[in-house]
């Protein structure tokens, strides 16, 4: 193949041939297009003004479609980067190799295998030895709970402190979609454009108004009407609050009223039971299990059945002591650091099932850190009566 130099390359094709010969490469094995790299005059300046980011397919696709990337959190936080759907931890990584930034470079698959041999110059815009490494992580939602719990809504005379969606987005290290999901799952009240938590006693007060209204109308527990309930009770409490409590603790039966086709509602057993459990557990951290179980079932409305599964994320049962006790424990009560969190959990009781641990460890997992590896690293597995139990890694 005849060597030709096309274009305006500073370097002739003969130089490429000489280098290939010294490297003991056969010219017929090379593609006809050679590319030489030259450092631009502003290469050093660019390196100080730009940062390389290692991104996965989701981030690249998000940016290519015009999406934005946002750094979330307070100045004292470890940085996270968010797309509209996901959250990533950000860590600076070093490399022993130089990373060269070029505006363009032709890949092997883009070069015609036949044609005159020639040289094309490529300018290096920057040289880098560090880059930002992104790792998908769980949204960091503890600040959301802390903000909304600090001054909850207690009624018209004590409205508490509300936060707009924009303010929460600035403070909470989560993507927009994850923040919206967290607000929904935590049953935050949206009123006058701001989110709030309801104080437990006040929420119970509003729910009691609903149950009293059901009794006054002689409705069965499966024949509750939403519109009439909201219309009447809005004279006593803000309609947004009444609607919020109704929708949280009631669910549609699938049946409609005979006189107008209005959907009929009944109690959402799990939510109602959790409300009464929270109320009972507030005065003390530890409660005799037998006494608690009896008081809990007696306190809920007729038709609602309580069970230990409904305490998930609210409290745990400790069967290692006599008499057995139920211990009030929320995930937000525990440390952020994984070893410290396990130590706090094992201070409550020595052995846990995987299902008991899950609500207290879920936020420590990620696509790269699975629950199984988290347990393997921080616990010791034993079997009791055929049930897998997780205890401290090192016995004291």
C-alpha cells in the first residue's frame, strides 16, 4: 500500500512507519488512518477548570436527553449527585495513568480498512490524574424525617413548621423522584404548598373524629362515605387534614353506595393498628409484651386485628428476656455509621431474624452493597429451632 500524507498533519506518514517498524508491527496489519496527539496551548488551564466524571449508562443517557445533574445537600454533607430518578455518592479517585481529554478521536470501527494511508492530528485539551467516581446509593432521607418531625402540625393554633418541595429538595440528599416517593410513603401532609408531619396525638384526635362520625351515622365498618365525612368534619378541623387522615387510615372496599354510586370505605387495618401502637409506645421505650399486646388489641376499633408484623419499623419484640418486652425503635433512632448501627441494634437484643433487621438496615444497602454482604460483614449467623438468626460478629 502506497504511503500518502493527506490533510494538514504536522507529522508525515513516514514517521508513523518508522515507529511501527521499531515496535515490530507489520504495516499491513495497521489501519490506513493514523492519529497523532498534540498538547494544546491551554491544556494546563483546561485541566484546572474541568473535572472528569466516571458515569454509568443511566447518567449518560440522562444527560444526553437534556437532563440535569444536581449536587444535593448542605455544605457539611458528603456530596451526592442526583439525576431526576437516582442518587449517587461522589468520591474523588486517583489513577496512576494519565487521562487525556480530546475533543474528537476516531475509533477503529469508524476507520475504513482500505484507502490511502494518512495522518490526522488530534489536540489534547487536558491531562488529568484524578476523576470523580459515582456510585449509586440509597437516598439519604434522615434529614427529611428530622426536618418534618422537629415541629409537627398540632392544629390551627399550632401549625408547626412547613417546608416547600423546593426547600426540601435543596436540603435532602435524594433525587426528585425519590423525594416524592419518600414524602408519600411517610404520609407527609401537604397543606398550603408546604409539607408537614402530624403530631401523633393530634393525628389520633382527627382519626377519633372520623370513627365517632362513623358511629353517629350507624355505618358499618365497610360502609363509610368519604365525601360526607370530609364535609362534616371540615367544620372542626382543616379539610386538608381530615382528608389526609381519612385517606391514610381508610381504603375503598370496591363496593358503592346503593343511593348514588359513591365508593364505600373501610379501615386500612395496618395503618390504624400502627397509629394506636405509636400512641401506646410514646410514654415509654420498653413495654411488657403481654400487657402491650392486650392494650393494643383492646384500643383499636372493632374489625381491626393487630399483629406483630404491623410493628415493622416502629418497635421490636425481645424474646431473650423474661418477661418478654416490646422495645420502641425507629430506623431514624440509629447511627448513620454501619458498625455503630449494628452495635446499637445488638444492644437492644442479641439475636435478630433477617426480616426484623431489614427496616433498620435498608438505607445502608445499594446496588453494589447487598443486604446479604452487609449481614455477612457485620454479623454472625446461627440457627435456632430451624430459624436463621443474626448476632454480633464477635461475642463479648
